[in-house]
C-alpha cells in the first residue's frame, strides 16, 4: 500500500470523527474557528474516502488475473465483517438501552436491510441511513463494487467505460424508480470515477512527473476551492474535484510520506475508526454524565477510546479475515501494482 494513501486514509477518518464530535457532543454550538471549520468541512473526509476507494479498486484489478469471484470475495471480506460486528453491537445496544444512541432506531426488517446494504428509511425519521448511520456511505461503496463486478463480463478494452456507464445509469435512471431507490440519485457516486482517473494517471506515471512545487500549489488551490464553496455537500465538483487534486498531489509526493509510525497505523485502522467512532462517543458522553467529567477530559477519553477500539477491530477482525482471504483467494499479477 502506498504510504501517502495510508496518510490520507487516516486524515479522512479523523476529519469525519472530529466533524461528528462537534455535531453530536456539542450540537454544533462551539464557536471557535477550528470548531467551525470542522463543522463546515470535516465531512469532506467521506469524499476523500470515495476517491481513495476508486483508486485502490482499479489498481487491485488492472494488470492482474482477477476473476469476478475473487474480486467479490476480497471486497466482501474487506467491508462486511467489521461492519456486521458493529451493526450487531448497535442493535444489542438499542435492545438494552433504546435511548443510548441518538438519531437512529431499531426494527427487525430495517436491521436486516442495514446488514445487506439495502438503502432504507431509518425508523427514527432521519432519512435513508442504516442502523449505523455512517453506513450510508457503505451502501454507495457496495453499489460501486457491484457495478465494477459487472464490468468484468465485458471486454477489458471497454471495462472502465462500462463502470462509468453503470454509475451513470444507477444515478440517473435507477434512482428514478422512486422510494428508497432514490438514494442512488446522489452524485457523490461519481467520485469513485475520480479515483479511477487518478489511478490511470498513476499507472502512466503522470503523478511522478509533478514537481514538488506544483504539488504544493495544487493542494493550496484545492484547499481554496473547498473554503470558497463553503459547507460540504458532497458535490463531485465542490468537494470531489478538490479532494482529487489533493489526492493527486499527495501521491506524487509519496517519497516524502512516512514509511511507518502513528499515521500509518491510523491509516490501517481507519475503516474501523469510521465504523466505531459514534458508538464510542455516545459511550463516553454517558460516562461524562455519570461522573460529571469536564469536556476536555471527555474529549481525551473519546479519542483514546476510538483509537483503542479501532486497533482492536483491525487486529482481531479485519486483519485475520483479510489474511485468510489473501491466502485462499490469490490473484496472479502480470504487472507490478503498488496497492
């Protein structure tokens, strides 16, 4: 895995964590400049995740003898186990303490739809959010995997065209079926294509030709775009494009990325961080109420709790399953791919 991508994964996950901290713990009422910035821009970590996903999925397939079955097994093993564990934990929490988690609810059929990545209206009335509300992004992720899987059944020369066409049909026509299908009308789904485009640029070594100063300027321009457009609304142009620019620049600076250390570990744990952080926040908010802790102490406990749970989830769920799948469902590489 490219070290720059590990860094970006960590940044994306913790931007979302801090965004939700401002939203859930403080009700978006903190007035400091950092708090306001996290409230307005922290959700852009989701857009960055989608671009990273498009990049990684493309490089995991191109130049390799990957069958549709192997692709499907690898993707399911990467996403499903940890998501199911935290979904079951959330469900058990609701049964034991129905008011513990905010802005969501539990019903058996809705629970099943959440497990199967089927968009459905949350019984609490907040919209098409699964039991673990952050899982709405995984519904798009799984749709992207399904479209990519179908593209295997077309000639390789037009495979990427079929991916783009599949996402277009999903967004433009499937969403018009109405009801919960309208969930797929969100144009954020096109951001996976930005990741694929940057992966093609990487394979053609265009990123390697970008000078350091050019990369810095690209990041500054992208940051200016994000600030100019204001509150993040997951628009491919307002959020996706500047994130793609930042991603392009970061990968071009791979030689400067730390090869190990805390950021690399946080990148490894980023998926579990994304899944667990709201559960941990709610737990620590209850601890704060019971022990009358200060906001500063609660914040430290939240950060420590998220890191601990993320590590544990990666160590005992993600990594063993990933290693098992890699051992039993190998792919043959016909070209060197750094993913």
